[in-house]
C-alpha cells in the first residue's frame, strides 16, 4: 500500500509490516520532441521547448513499460524499479530499496546488452540515498538510443563489492503533443515577433537616414511600406521554411517510434498457426541476422489466449516454431468465442516483444487435451463476481484447493508493489498446500491484464524483466536459480499497474509429484493451479 510521508511514498509489501519507501521528491523531467501537428508558427515556436524539461506520462510487455525486479547479489537484496522514458534519448528514473546487507554506496550504469558499445560503459552515476530512509536510493540515467539495454548496479558495503544488472528495453513509444494553453500564447508571441520584425524593416528604410527633426516624406513613407511588406514576406518564408524543417524532423522521429511486429492467427481444425510478418525489420530491436529467439523457461514463446469480452476463459500455452515466423500447436478444447492472443518472445540480444492478435474459435473446433506444461482457467465473467461484481481475494480451484491473494486495501497506478499469493489445501482447509513444485522453472507465473486489453504483463517472482535477458546480462546463473530447499506455498510478484482501471490477474502455481506429467485438470499427481483475481486501480 502506498502512502505519503513527508515527500516519500511508502511501499508496503502486503501481509507484513515492511515499508519500502519510494522517494518522490523532485520532478521527473526529460527532453521531449513535440508533435508535427498544429499551425506552422506553433511548430516553429515549439522548438524553444526542447530546452525545457517536460513531465513524463505513463504508456506502454503491452502498455507496461516500467521494469520491476528483485535482485540478489551475494548478501545484498534489492527491489529495483526502472521507470523508462517515453522518448529516446530520454532519462530513465531508477529507484532501489535495499532489504539485505547494508549498503555503503550504490552506482548505476546504462549500457547496451550486446554490440561494441556494451564493451565501453560510461562513468557510473552515484545513486542518491534518501534522507528519510537510508535503505532507499534514487537516480537517473540517460538512454541514448533505442534497443536492448541493461542497468548495471555496482554494489558496495561491509559484506564486499558485487555487480548485478537488470535488462530494460529502451524504445520511443510516442510523441508529446503541445498543450493548448501553452501553444496559443507561443503562437501569439510568434505573430507579434513577425509583425515587429516587419516593422523594423519598414522603420529602417523610412527613417534610418532621415535627419533628426525632419518630417517623413511621402516617398520615404512609400518605401517604408514596401520594406514592411517585404519584411512580412521574408518572415513568412522563414516561418514556412521552419515548418518544413520541423515536419522533416517530426517524420524522422516518427520512424524511430517502436512498432511491434504484425502477427496473425490462422486456425485449421484445431491447429493454430501464429504467424509473424518479420522479426528482422529493425535491427535495433531484433537480431538482424537470423531472428534468433532465446528459450524462456524451455519455450520460445509463451502464449496467453483470453476470451473476450468477459475474460471468462484463459489459457497459457506454448506453440512450437515450425518455420521462420510460424508458431504452431494443436489447441485444447476451448469454449467458442473471440480470443485475444498475447505471445511473449525474447530475441538473441535480450529484447523482449509481445505479439498481439485475435483468434475466433468456432463451436465446431474439436480440440484435444491440454498440454502437460500448459494451464487454463474458467473464472466467472467480468462483472459477475461475488464482491460487488468483482472476484474476491479467495479463488476456489477445480480440484478443491484455494488460492488467496493478500490484497492491499488500496491499489494506485504507477506504485511498486510486491503482490503475495498463497495456495491452501483442499476442502476448505486453511492449511498450506504441500509438495509445491516449480512451474516452468519458477515458483509461479503471473499475468496482469487490463480488462480493455491495453495492458498485458507476464511476470515472475524475480520480476517483470524477461528471464533470458536477465541471464544474458548476469551470466548463466543471473537471477535464474531457484531458492535452496523446498518451495513454499507462497509466491510474490513485484509489479506496478501502469494506469488506473480494472484488471484481471491470472496466477499459476504447481504442486504434486515431481516426476508426474499431469496438468491443472488433475490428470496425474501434479497439478498446475490457476487462480484468478480482479483489481480496481485508482
């Protein structure tokens, strides 16, 4: 839960009393390009704003551009939030809460994950420690170009020096339109300057050589009017030229705005082919040679299919790449209807992308059994839950188990949380589920989906960064090792909702016999449970 404390927002992990304070002192500002819309005079005057810091706004997994990550480096434990800029170049704001061994210094460095530039890091920036909470640090770093980047942390303390990195995708996702209440005064100022400069032309011709005290002759007056008209034409041409230049700059910048690859879903019987037009159109983001994808928990793609508009059927599946740009699988038996598809992939340079398309499942589709590593859920439709139309904090699972969300009392957008979920035994017994198993190499998986489809984030207990990219920036063991000892029935996911609205959350955990190949329908001793919860974010 977030609350103010003298300019510091407190981050509280649900279920314990541990405050993680996020220092909001100081405005986040960056340099922004303006849009190419509006009158020519406004465009020209708007160039002045490139010298002024304008506030960031939330945008952009899908629509969720900020990165929330748990980092463990030796005895040090960091909760990292990287708030990515909307434009590139731009400033990324980094917030760190230390919960492990005490730190004496914390430095951050931005650098590309791959390429020649990754071998020549810039001078690290020292993070600023909060005067209110000595375990909370803030800092800002410049992302100078689009692509797959990392934020490297140099950690110092009594327990020794360690280094860890968090991968972040740096992309321009929008242009910032000039505010009307700023554009109108600037346009009027521009008109005043044009008229004034034309008047200077006229006065210079009419009176510059006139002796003091002598009246202006009709001939000089006519010349002055001609010069004034010339000044208006000249200034108009300059404004027109400035507008043309600005349009070229705006068009050039628009080419740098990130566009996800186009994907289409083709259904033949129960065979799904998810086809991608190209992965190699922009080498800043994707592997330019062969469009190589990195396995993520043993799969090249994690595909979520969610039935619209009620979100009353959801599937987590794993098609196989059978040809370049063609992911194929035989679908399980699914209720008929329209589905929104979200497919997560990670490129060889660590850049993650989410493919988005739609699929219509006809009533006649045969369908087969659900894959052994796939999962599904069939919650009540949106607006039909027992808690004022919402699903409650306790979700009864098909096999009698119960998943419980330790839900904060208030959820606010852009606030970092550590969401805690617990799996309880069958038949209503409030006892922890036993024989917990990793599901796809993690203690759990989560998907945070806004009900209007504008936000989708597939996350893990380590955070929202793509796991293959985490491995890439930290070495083969970077952040991928499971905790020592048996898993507990509790899993936590660091995340922050990017904007207000209603969300539906899908949580997957697994328990049973480790050698079994069963699925969430109980076919065998191991079961993949999928709990579903609703959240209203302010």
